[in-house]
């Protein structure tokens, strides 16, 4: 078309107007008359395109559902709310942006993705009330002034490859002044009177969301993260406005056919920094088939309770990014992208029958998605550059794989083609630097403005049995090489071995490799989570050892939940009608499409116990959550933390020795008397040698090789007290362990010694952790307990010394402030005589310093007990931060279970401390997830005690006091090469066999069982074996009520099954792994397995799990008096280690299990 052409005459056909151009000499089109065009527009399955486009469409038939078809977009729209506008006297107006068909033909090529022709035709839902001329309407065709402008129209806004024609009706068109290039054409009324698409009954506009009363108007705290802030600003009114708009969009029919489009890449995708003014909803891209992205709403309220059709929408090449344009390639987007959707449209070939009206329609295999995303914005992305390591397992023929990365606590998705593009081998443990996208939002969340308690509980209960909650993990966007030398240093645990200046700095290699491996351990642990919330009814609440135990069943949307994801010890959040509670799975039993759980609240607060009394029959929601390891990453040391230490710092020398560097030489140890031992409990020569070698020497680090029952707890306390009395004043001495149980055992032994005012001991534990641990592992010197009594005693002392009128010190005022504010009940009616302190009581002033700081200034401890995790927390930036350099000794109990990453972190916070590693190298090593690569196990978890025993001075303590002489001998022969010595008499009375009907007095009795085990995920349950154990416990406790009895299991599921049995309420029930470091009068060991012990069963966590000699060693060595071993004799005899065990036990000590139970 030339710019000087006059407007086309009315008698020209409508098709000629729509297709206005200058045909080439070689290409002519057949004209289409007006009547044919009108018939064409009336057919909702067709669109007004040229014969050329028709040929393109025929050549590019729409693919099956699930892919995107290219589209020529034509929309015939009428205003759904026209009745409220000024009526047009006789006409409506239709605008068409006309592209150059020749350009469209040249640009429309088939790309890697299948695309769609799309035409939206919308009729007016209130057309009957519109005032119009019954005979005619006016259509305004916008025609470009020149051929150049026609080309601009066809390419503007990054939509050059999309042939686009829009026909819009507007009841207010009569008031619009047409432009100079506008043409008014009279056509017959039927063009405007398009039939209205009838929608399902649930697709109606509503003034209010059905759940609106459950939400606050005040949005509360606004997060700093941009995406989270936009999400937090969304209100229930915003959601309902979007839902209402979707009713209008649903009337549009999108025909199929048309040219396909080739997506384009955008180097830097633009994103929004704040919430747009246009109403919309946030959707999360959660999966892809390589052509389309499937998105699901961020907020449950978008699709719930009555709009299941909005549960999913597709983003394609034809979706318009309002900042980045159209025709965007599929790979411009990443898994987890959050998009703010302002407009949607029905998918091609979708009828009203395809609109999901029930949630069963959403989850049906034959379900067809109804919605495509039409217009949207991308929310701001969060990126991280980090070292990555490919995970060991990869699905065959998959286009994706998974990696772990430094500082990321979940697995990360990566397209395999990125490895090829960067020329990096796609092999397990491959190292590379990755650009990682970290999703800020997860789909399926309630609005942040939801009211806590009953409203939140109602919403979750109404949704979580219908939703498929999908966690979107981070994605790698690109890779960069690491040098071969650096890659090697990241793989090798012995970074100091054969070091030379040409190699990377070993300290740097140690920190980087350990941090990467440590991140991998956290990611693998989070991979096991089942994040689909479960709605259930509490069947029963029982009381065991003064704490509530909740029983309930859970089911999954698609059948039984995965038992391996709901195992004993798994932590959950239980949402009740009142508030959420942290709980832990006590037992988990799969049964006919469900799992029966028993749960224990993590807190033992009286308020929790009181609430539990009302839980029976109540509907609750159980949800697992990803472990938030942000704090662990934050406290992990930097390279400079070690580089800035003096080179002879004990921790540097220790790490260098255990990681392949120079060994620590043994010094001469003088035989000196140790006078701090308990009366009647003198140290053995071996124990005294250790105490002198650690406390009275300058060894930077030593090992105490201390097998079971050799008195290592007593040994640690003696050394600790001696150090506090003899070494420098105003210095601190620590004793740490992995578990609270082990720490409690240390404190218990410490408290058996007579009080010495020169030794002021403190157990470092936060009030929140103290609240969660069981009563039996609490002690009088725990901070939450000791702080109250210390502050009160100090205030009383100051009050007595100052009298009524003297001004007390500021410290006393602060102590009173804390007592009044946080521990008023501890005052028990006491009131100071001092007038100044009385004033503090009355005014209730806010303290000027923390309670911890106040307590430390008053108490001035010089001995610290605590788990490694607590010590790290308090030393990093907590109350003990200023005391880092004053800690000069640290003894680590159960060091065989101490992971390398924890030693590195703790060591960086105690640079001046000398270390003693106390433990048994022949017992269980630190826990390592079965999905963790061997490389990461060696680096992050390691075998600290075993490595240390080869590289630093060792003090062996081989005299066993705990077990009977014959039991010690069996363990010595099986596990210690006969090196153990017993301090017990070979002839001792044994009162435990007779009470269960056994004549033999041998300290090991074998009970042969015949019950079949059942798989419970990767674990096992043996009901018959459990019945026998329970019967034996009842008999033993009846005869010996004051004695401690423990039932120890190889398998978690069996442990969970036992914990539900009332007969075992007063005994210890736990796995063998959990019992390490503990001792009992009688132990009953359950092997559970009825199939061959030596089978390499891939469903077990470890192929040799029940044959692990370290686990067997721990199981046999917990007993002070008697051990009973329950096993299937035939199955056990297939194992070499168990055969050797049988040879050590006399024949008279084997019995049939059936004799112990009544059938």
C-alpha cells in the first residue's frame, strides 16, 4: 500500500481491505467476498486470515495437547459490562492492526517448539441490554499510512513473527473520533451478535472471595526480597479480582492452526521491582516438557475453593512478557520462575467441557489444561555463583541431572546440555562454577495475610488433600570451568598430603572442599522430604513418661505415602485449630494404603501438654519442611579465619595432621599424682597417663582410644577439673559431644564430685532447646535453670549488703529487671529492702543488657559443657563470642561420631584450645546419608578419630569396667583382637536370666525367632519378634523394678513399632545407633531380619547393615549385666561375623522364642 492512496471504496470486499498490500508479480491471491468473510468470522473454530496464512496453518497443524501451537491472533471482543456504559446509538467499533502478510510469510518458520494459532472471540454477556441499530454496525479498520508503517505494525513490540489481527467491539465507539486512516464500513448485524460461550456454573463473577473473612486487612511485615515483598502485598481482594477477570477471559475461543514461531533468546531478562498496578496473580513455573512451561498459582486462594481450572496454566512462545516482548524462547525461563500474570486465554481447541469444575478433573490422567498465560511480568530473580558438584545418580536418557552447590541446602536441577556447552564432562562428582537461580517463592502457599489459628487451619484442611504440592528447586543457568588443579583439590580429603608451593593453598582447599561437601550432605538430606501436607484426624492421645503421644493415620492423594519419607525421627509441623506445634515421628507403620503414625511434641512445656488433652478427634494438618540450614552456612568459617591464626595454633596443627600433613610428635609424659579423682574411684594407670598427657603437657592434640565401658566419661571429668584448678586463671575449659544425651552424661558425672568454689560449671544450651529435650537429659547447671538461681542469689546478696538507702550497682539493677520481666515466678513473693531495687520492681524497666551477658558477668564460669552445635552457635555471634580466645582446652566425647565439618567450624572459633579426641575407633562412625557420594562422605563426614589415631599421640585405655567379664571377652575376641582387659570378676551372680525362665547364667543369651519381617520403606518390622521382646521386658521389670532395661533395634521401623507398645513405656526403646555412649543393666537386641543376613538388599540403607561389625559391637556392649539377642538363627548363619558370634556363645545359651510368649 502506498501512502498517497485514497481510502478504499465501500464496494471493495472486506477481505481485500484486511489483506491490503501490493502483491508481487509472482504471487496473486484469490479475492474473498464479504459474505464469505462473515461466515469465516462466525465460525469460532476459524480466524480471519489470508489464503497464504491458511496454507501455513495447514502445513503446521496444531500438535496434541501439552505442546504449544503457533498462532495468528484474532480477537472479536465485546464488553461484558456494556450495560453500565453509554450505549452506542447504532454501532460498535472493531480495530485491526494489520501486518504485512509477505513479512509474516517470510518470518513464520517452524521452531524447536510447537506453537499455536490463536484467535480470541468474545461476545458481550449483556448484549441483550445494549442499545444498537438492528440493521447495521460500524467496523473501524485502521490502515497504516504507508508500507513502511505497515512493516512497523507487523514487527512492533518484539512480535514480528506473530500475525496478529484484533477485532474488538466497543459499546462506546460512537463517541470516538476516527483517525485520518480509519475507514467506516457498514456490515450486517450478525457479525456482532456472536453466540455467547456458555460457561460452567462455578465460573461466575463474585463480589467477594468465599474465604475473605479468614484474612487480615493489615498485610504486616514486608520482606526485603523483592519477589517475596510483591507476594506479601497480594490481598484476598486482589485474588478475587483476578478470578473475576478470568470469567471474562473464559468466554474467548482460541482456534487452532496458523504459523509456528521460532523463539528468540534475551541476554538479560528484565523483571519487575514492585507490584504492578494491573490486577493479576503470581504463578510459579513448576515443570516443562521442553516446549511449554506449566505454571501453578503461588497462592492457594487463586484456585480454591471453587476454581480448580485456575490450578494450572501454560506459558509458551506466544505468551507476552510485558517487559521483554513476545516470541521468547522456552529457555529464557527457568524452573521456579515467578510470573505476575495479568491476562490469560483459553488454550486452542479447548471447549467449555475441558474446564475443570472438580478437583478430580485436575488430577485425572486425561485432564486437559484449559488456560494459557497471555500477558505477564517476571518477578525479580535471585542468583548465586557457586562451586557445584554433579550428584552421583542420573536417570537414564534424561535431559536433566542434579548437582549440589556450596551454600545451597537443596539439590539443584541442571540441563545436561549445559555441561556439553561448557565442554565439561557430564560425570558423577564433576566440578564446575555455576550461575544458579534460587527460587524465592514456592507454589501452593496461603496468602500471608491469612489469620493464624482456626482460619489458617480451615484453609489448609480444605486444600491440602486436593493440591499437588511441588517444590521447585534451584536451577543452574550456566557453567564455567575450574582448573584441573583446583578440581583435584576439591576432591581430595588429604589436602595437606605432599603439599608444595605449586599446589593450591591447602587451607583454602580444605575450606572450599569441606564447605562444598557439607552443603551436599544438607542437600541430600532435604531431598528425602515429602512436602505434601496431610490432613488427618487425631485418633488418640496417650501419655508416656509424662508426655503426650499422638496417634493418627495419613494418606496421600495418589495412595499410600512413601514410608521411607515418614520414618521415626522425622520432624513435622502439626497445624491444629489453635496453633502449630513442632512434633517428631515416634513410630511409622505402613498398612493398606495408609501409614499409621505416633507423634511426640518436641516441647515439654506445660502449655503444650495442656493443649494436647484437647487434640483427640481434632482435625490437624501434618507437614514436613525443608531444613533451614542458613545458620550452618553462616557459621562455617572463611579461609581467612584460619590464615589469620598463628601457624602453631593447635587446631591448625590438628587439621594438618589428620588431613595428610605433618604428624604431631608425642612428648614425654611424667607420671604425676592426680588428686582430683573421686574417693573410692582411683584412676587406672592408663587413665592417669591420659590425664597427665593432656592437662600437664603441651600436646596440641591427643587421642584417648577408649573402648566401651573403660570409664571415658569419668576420665574426661577428672581431666576437666584438673585443668580448671591447675592451668591459667580466667581461662575456659570445654567438654563437648554430638548429642544432648552424651552431654547430660558428662554433667551427671561432674555433679558426683564434691563442690569446689574454684570450679564454676555451666551447660551451654538455649532456652528453646532446653524446652525440647526430655526431662531425663536436663541438669541443674543448664543455663535456663542456673541463670535464674544465680541472678536471684546475687540480687539477694547485693540487697543485703547495701541496705535500704545505698545505691546498688548497675549489674544488680539489670539482674532485677530480668527477673521481673522473664522470671517473676522465681521471686516467690520476695521483695528487696533496698529502695532503688524496689523502684526497679515497680517500674519494670527494660534491661540494658541481655540476660546471658548479665549472667556471665555474675557467674563467671570456667568450665563449659555443651553439644558442638550449641557451642558453635554461642561462640559465633552469641553470648560467648568475646570468650573465644580464652578457651584453652576442649575434650570431645564420642569423637568417632564427630564429623569433620563440625571440627573445622568449632576449631575456627577456639583458636587457642588444645584438643583431646576421646572415643572408640571400632564403634560407629558419624552418620552419612546413603545418597551421599563417597567423595563427600570422606571430606565432610570423614573418619576423624580413625585418622587422628594414625597421626597424633594416642593414649590407649583398654580396661573395661562396665560389662561382665565373659561379655567383655566375647567383644574383645570379635572386635579388638583380644586386647581388652576386664576389671570385673569372672564369677559374678546373674539375676536376670532366671526371671525369664532361663537357667544359663551366661551374660549373652540368644533367642531364636521364627517371625517373618515386613518391609517398611527401606526399613523392616517383625511383629513376632516385638511381642517376644515386650514379654521379656515385662518379666524383667517385674522382678527388678529398679533396673534399667533397653530394647535396641537395628531397624528404625521396628523401633517405631515397639514404641507403641504399652509394656515398654518404662524402658528405653531406640536404635543401636542412638544408644552409642549409653549403658543399661539389661539390653534386648532385636535384629528383625528374617531373610539371609548377608543378602545385598538394595532396599536397605546399607547392603551390609545388619552385618556391620561396628553396629554389632555397640549393640553387645551397652549392657552392665545381661544382653539378650533376638534373631532368626538360620538367616544369621549366612553371615560370617554372626557365625563367629555363635561360636563364642555356649549351646545352652540358645533358646526358642516361642517359649517367652503366650499364644
